[in-house]
């Protein structure tokens, strides 16, 4: 009985090891590709790094502008006009935290990308691919942050639309 | 041999002190620059600073920035005053313009650029542009 249990346990352990190992496993062909295309891959990654810096500066600037020139002044004015609502304040907080998350995740992503660019892909192709997977995960996080920020912007526009209707009804 | 007077000794030491001062100031300058660079790197500002080599803005971007400045007067939403329907209409119009500019940025941080296909890890072996040009010339 004990032997059987041990056998099953070993089997499960083997399966789990194989499953987790396969996540980062790369084929011999891929390894060769990385080593052969090393220079080109690094050039491509540097290009990505530059275009990402542009995207970060552009989007970060726009988020900052919307928060400082639209969201905050409107909330202050709503309070002054006794029209303030919880949803507007909640939305402002969500936007601010999303912006912060975007900035922090971007720094983490760029740090990993820089590590990847400085790696010796010719001789350490397997480690290079593993790091590339890590960079992809971090990049996905940043992409998700951009989507979340866009969602809070949509919600803000909806809230302003509702406010417009309220003001419309008041004037009638 | 004549004994050196106090003032003469001071002058002799002064030269040495000057050298020590010079060396010390160089060391301090290097240390503070190192600390500043470490902060610059660890804070993540290095990833945003487009004035560093290789990150300078493109010519078209500079033109775009100028065009923006030459355009209409900047919209400012006042923090005080009575809030009217017209104010909100104006606000929405300008806000939507900004959002359109955000949406105009195509696929920011999309996953395709780091895919195996894009990096040439699954496809055929790529030849670097410089090497390709050389082989063509030959």
C-alpha cells in the first residue's frame, strides 16, 4: 500500500516537474535561432526600448494633463457648486492609482528589458529566452495598465455626460 | 643649514595641501556623481529621459510640438464659478479631443513586437542589415 502511494506520488511529482519545465523549455532549433540572430534580436529590442520610451512619455503626459486640467478642476468646481458626487471622487482616485501603477510597472518592465538587452544571447540562449518570457509578462502588465486607464477615462466621460443631463434638467 | 621660519614652513606645506585639496575634490565630485547616477537609474527616470543618447526626439516630433503651440489657445477649465450646461459641453469637447489623441497612439505596449515571430526566433535566420548590404556589394 505504502509502495503504491509512493509510486503515485512520484508520478504526480514527475508530471508537475514536466509541466512547469515546459513553460520555459525551448527547442534546439529556437536555441540555434537565438544564437544565430543574436545581433538582429538585440537591435530589435533596442528599437522596442526606444519606441516604448516614447509611448511612456506621450501617454504619461496625456494622463497627467487629463488629471490636472480636467478631472481635478471639475471635482473642485463640483464641490463649490454643491454638485459633488462619490462616483466622481472614486473615479479620480482610480485614475490616480492607475497612473501610478502604469508608471511603476513601466519602470519594472524597462529594468527587465535592459537586463535582456545586455545579456549574451549567443552563448546563453536558454537563459535569454527565459528572461524574454519574463519581459513579455511585464510588458503585458503595462499593456493592461493602459487598458485600465482607458476604461477609467471612459467612465469619467460617462459621468460628465450624466452631469450634463442633470444640468440640462435643472435649466429646463 | 638655515632653519626655515614659520611662514616659510607654511608656504611649503601649502603646496602639499593644495594637491591634497585637488585630489579630494576630484574624489568627492566622482562620489557625488556616482550617487546621483545611481539615484537616476534606480528611480526609473533613466527610462523616461529622452535627452540621453539614442533617445532624442525625431525631427517630425519636434515639428508636431511646434504646430501644437502655434495652434489654438490652450483650454483651461476654471476651478471656481457657477457651473453651466455650456461649460460642461465645452469641457467634454476638449476632453474628447485629448482622449482621441490617446487613442491615436496605435497599440501601445502590444505583445506582437516581442513575439517569437517578430524577433525571428521561429522563422528563417535573419541577416543583420549591415552584413546584408556588404554581401550585396560583394
